């Protein structure tokens, strides 16, 4: 009897749980809600998107004012900074 090896699935084949359009190069994620995760900072750099390692949220760079298809346009930063804090 021959064992069946499952086919590998590329990361692009499975959509992320949530996508958010962002305009900056750095974004904070805490998983959202009461059952979130520790606050982490994610760096997009030159990449078109970055995925959170805890919750798999995907943050997609918005080109100009147009959000990528399927991305939510409202993302509330969990770590708001007052003017002068940075």
C-alpha cells in the first residue's frame, strides 16, 4: 500500500482571515477584541503587504487612495500616538 502525500498549499491559495489597507510603512497589531495578542509592530518596507505572525491579519499597502480588492479601509491603530510622542 502506498501512502498518499498531501499536496503542499501555497500561501497565496489561502486568503488571510482579515485584510486591512494601510498607507504607512509601519503598522501595529494587537489582534483586536478582548481575545487579542500582545501588541506587535510590523514593517512593510518595500513589500506590498505584511502578515501578523500571531493572528494572520494581512496589512496591504494602499496605492494612493485606492484600497486593494477585499481589504477593509478602516483600521483602528491599537497604539495611538499623540503628536510629539514619536
